[in-house]
């Protein structure tokens, strides 16, 4: 029944603190700590407030099992997440399909800038930032075809997995709201969490 209530002003945390206080989860009044409830006042912020529940990941499965026991297996589902084709990966995948030698494609892919500041870099940006990559693109028709094809596929879903923390709990069986699938042993919604929120379903973070 304990709830962490940050003492400084915040956005999502303030909304969660207010909801928790109204549900009598903590005895601490958020207003006493000057929380600004921007999430309730901002008309552009339409998603439900978050109440984060933190558990050690080694026993998270027990929490999900408890929720299934409490609300019923057909009222609880985890959430799918899609891995997408990023710049380097899509080059390697397309190169394999085009029958290009792996070592050559690997050399090309390594010309895409990496590092913490380039985690979500696109091939368009890579061509602008990397002169070696741009030289290969402009000087070799095969490399141009590789990169042009890869750009058309970049960002497309590549694989499905299960969201690390998201769980949906529904009033009626989940299959009445959204299509379901199985990821390994987990039953998951086939829509990502933002789509589920748009449909009005409440996503819990365990």
C-alpha cells in the first residue's frame, strides 16, 4: 500500500500521485508538496495517468500470474512490441537478399555513424553525415541499389516481442476488444501500447 510520491513538481508523476491519493493508497497529500497537475490541465495530454509499480524483474512473472488469477486469464494480456528495421540492420538484410557478399555489406553498414548520439539514425541522415558512405553510394551502382532499397524498407517491423512491463486488464474478455497472439508462452495484444490507449484500454506498468 506504499506509494512513492515525489516531493518536487512533476507531470506524469504528479497525476499518478493525485490518483493514488484519491484512492487512499498513500496518506501523503500531493498538494502539500506543490505538485502541478499539468497533465489534467493540458488539453493535449489525453492519455490516462500512470501509476508505476516497480517489482524486481526476477519475480515479475509472479505479479502477472496473480493478476491473471484475480481477474481471469481471459481478462489479462501482455502487450506486443515490434522491433523495426534500423539503418545498419536493414542494409545487412537487403544485402543478403540481393546476394551481395556479407563482408562487403558489413563494411558498408559500418559506415553508418554509430554511438549514443546516433541510436536512431536514418540512412538519409547517414548519407549526409558520413562521407565514406556517400562516396560509396555515388560511385557504385550496386551500393546505390542496396541503399535505395534499404531506405524503402527502413522503419518497417522486423520482429515481434513482448513489452517488458505493459499489461492490459479489461472488463470483458480481452479478445472482445483486440486481436491476440502468442509470443513464446505469453498471450499478447497484437496492437502496440499507444494504439491500445487510443482504443480506451488501460495499460498497467508492472
